[in-house]
C-alpha cells in the first residue's frame, strides 16, 4: 500500500546540483492540498519529487496526487509517523516539510537550494499569517520569529534539511505533538541549521477560532509542560478534550 507510483517524481529541470523532495503530511486535507499543489506551479524552481503522506488513506487524496504527479503514501495517522515514513522513502538530497495549508513564496525552493549550497544543513522560514489580522497577529509573528532564534521552530515553518543529516538525527519522533523537537536539536548539533529571511504563510483559522490570546497561552503552556516531562500522548489527550469542550 505504501509503494510509490511510477510517476512519483516531478519532471523538472533544475540548475542546482542537489535534488529536493517536498513532503506534505495530510489528514482529510484535500482542499488545502489541491491549493498547495496548484501553487507549486508558480515556483521559480519546482521540487524534483513531491511525496504526500496520507494519514486517512483517502482515495480522493490519491487521485489529487496523481493529477500533479506526486507520490502518495498511506500511513497510520500521526504527523510524526507520516513525516518520517515519507522522509525515509524520499529520493531527494534535501527534504522540505510543508503543511498542506501553507502559502509558499515563489522563490522558496530557490532559497533552500542556495542556503544548502552556502553550507547550511537545513533551516526554516519566518512565521507569517496569511492575510491581514491586526496588531495582535503581527505581535505573535514577531514573538514567534524571535523565539525561534534560540528555541524550536515548529513544523508549520517549513523545516528543511539534508536527508543525510535527517538520517543521522534519527528523524521525526512518532509522537502526536512536538514530533520535531528532537530532530531540530540534533540538526543544530550537526551543522548550520539557520532561518531564512523569507516568510511562509500560516493559516490563521485555528487562531481565530480559538481566540488569539487563548491560543498563545495554550501553546506556551503545552510547550512548558512538555519541557517538564509530560508525555506528548497525554498532552494530545488533554488538547482533544479541550477542543471538545471549547
């Protein structure tokens, strides 16, 4: 079920020596995925390979992938497990992990290749909400990007890295939350894991639904509890309970 289709690789001509695999974890995200794959046609340089790892094993998602010559992998649900499965099957020298509801700059892939050519082993993009949402959203963007200079950039910031270093770091943990923390720490130890100056668009709908301040408090509280040793599985259970009653 997890075999890649014959048309799994993008037919793209790249001036760079390195090959890039774009990895997208999805779970019932067909509309967002369709929009993302369509937007990739506007990239100055396209990925040599696209892998979509589907935690819902949805035939409609598979059809969307076929439409764009993207590889489709069926996986058990869980972003960490999905990302790791796709990363280990990727053929690219560079792995770029993107959420389906992200908005990508047209030069994003070019900037990744340049960063790698200049000696980085990976990095991430600047956090920016899609659209205009007022001063509080702008403050959250600035705080997030400041925090990431020494802290952990999360998966919605378009993490990328050399596949060789991904394997050395033992990849994403198979966790329901904070699956990227160990990976980012190890990538920093292995080389120059640095931010790009370009932004990646982050969907603000969850922030708007939950409330901007409430979402900030929740995110920081969960991060603190994780640092104090609370299991990500327990945190995920608490989060589901909170969503049910909110």
